C-alpha cells in the first residue's frame, strides 16, 4: 500500500503489516480523539515527513519531521480546542 500523499483521516491502521522501514510524505492521519493508537504497536523505522499526525500516538522507533502533532478536542462551545497534557482547553482552533 502507498501511504504517501493520501488521506487517512479517522482511519485505524493498527492491523497493517507493511509499516516498517518506510518513508511517508504529506499524508493526513488526523483523529478526533486525543492520544489515538492508530498505528501498529510494533511499527518501526517509519519516517513521517510533512504529515498531519494530530491526536495520533507515534510508537517509539519512528521519526517525525516537520509534521503537525497537535492535541485537540471538541468542546461544549462547538469548537475544537488545543488541549494541554491534562486535556484542558488552551486555545480555540479556527
């Protein structure tokens, strides 16, 4: 499967067996839920370049270069907000 230049928004890729020692460029893996485990836990050697990894956990042994790794969550006001490590809203998005 080609992972570069694709939109995997909301996808769960945890069952994939070919995510080893590859480079992934300019793809979106953004998730609605903070701290989402969407990649195989044993994934290694993957280099993400210019990707959207918002709300995704990247397993150890992989590299992230010039990617978005924001943590955000929808709030009661109907907007997505950046959240801190305790899931408290800190800045409205958009």
